[in-house]
C-alpha cells in the first residue's frame, strides 16, 4: 500500500479509518460493518463518506502534488474468503 495513503489513513478518526479499511480493503459490506460495530447502516455510510472526503483532503496538497484519485466504490477483485482470520485484524495495521 502507498506510504502516503497509510499516513493519511492514520490521521483519520478511528471510526472512519475502521469503516474505510473494512469496506475497501477487507471487502465487508455496509451491513456487516454496522453489525460488527453495533451501529446503524446509515452511521457506517456516513463514516465512509466523511472518511473518503477527509482522505481526499489529506492526499491532495495545496501545491498541486499528490492528487486524490476517485475510483470505483468497490475493489476490482473478489472479496477475501470469509474463512480467513478476521479481516479487520489483517487490515488494522494500515
């Protein structure tokens, strides 16, 4: 993973970082994250939206370097096997 992305992720509030990592890196659905965190699906969607916005701001510098890229909302790969160790544990180091 890109060092700038990792550094930016570490600057986000824990709830936003957790939602982003679980959803985009771990392949969890909004409903799955809501269940894990014990919150409503709308809360997870809000955390994802605010986290994406904050991440874009952190990755876009005022001098024009480091442009944030907007891509598809889901990774272009299949989600990891559900039998794996808890994906949050794997992704938490991001």
